[in-house]
C-alpha cells in the first residue's frame, strides 16, 4: 500500500513537470479581432471547444450563457441584470482556468465574469469567451499576424525576436501602453489586440484632422470601423493616418 502511494505521488509530480509551458495555436482574424480555439474544463472531467477572443484592451472576463452553463458557473451574490447592446448581462463567478493548445491558462486573478445572454459576447463575432488583460498579463504572448499564429507561454518561456521597447503596464488591469509619435507629437497608445480598429482621444483626433486637411477621412463607421454595431457609430469619424511611430517601429497606414 505504501509503495502504491509513493508511486502515485511520483506520477502526479511527473505530470506536473511535463505540463506544457508554451502553446502555439492558429488564429482567425474575425472582423480584425484575434479569435482562437479554447477548451473549457467541464465538471465531468471532459473538455468543450469554443471560440475565444484575445482581448488585451479589456480587463473584464466576458462569456456567454452557454459557457456559463457548460462550466456550471453561478451568479455572484450581488448579481443584477443589466442590458448591453440589446443583450441581458449578469455578473457570474469567473472560471478557474481554460486550456489553450494543451496549456492551462489560469483565471486565478479574476473573480467575476460578465455573462451575456446571447450566442456570442460581441455582435457579429463567433467568440463565446474572452481572454482579457487581467489574465494575459501573467503570460508571454507572441502574435504572428503574417502566419496567423498566437503563442502563449509561461513567463520567460517564449522566444522573442525583433525590436524591443519599454512599455507601461497598468498594475490594476494589466493593460499595456506603448510610447508613440504621430506627426512628431508624443502619445501613449494602448496595445489593444482585441480591437478591430485604432482609436484616438477626441481632442487628439480633432487636432490631427484640422492640421492635416488632405488626409483621407469619412463620417459613419464602415467595415472593421464598426466595433459594436451601435447606432451612434453611424455618425462617428474616421481618419487615415499616414504612419505612426509605435515604440521602435514605424507602422504605415
């Protein structure tokens, strides 16, 4: 009996040591949003594949009603029903973890999730759950847009190439701000992999539009400019900026 117990301990220890420290998975760019396959650990020990939205510009966990039911998540004691974009939303307990490419992604730092009573967590999207900044700040990330791949790794396990830059990581929410220049002026721009389009503060936008009358522009969001399909997007303005110095690289329009 003692021998069997020792063997069990060794087996568990070996499994822990061989747990994946990095995973690379295919990416779908859905309305310019990064969507990947994630696997939900279910109460019966099985897993269910759903689509997940990689969203470094959002601190909250969002999931739909189906995910909440599959994972047997419960409403928080103070949960109240609200409505966002025509869908009912309540506060639920957050999942403990999900799995990406065989690697467990911990949600330990997040206690609550926004549960949307809809097919997806955003209009026009296939995503049923997101991976927010409060979760992703605990991991190394590499987003390869050319090869449509995302690598998630334990700290220090990812192999980075290219140029580096010092950035500011907001302690409460894990959002990343990168030093940038537009037309010689310095700004701090959020690195939001979850956004479908770039955004600027209203006063910055208006100044750039006024000082550069030849830059292409339009009124009324179209295509990937449509974030949520809200009515007010029909009157919003878009401006094509020729280039942005973003950290150590220059991004053309």
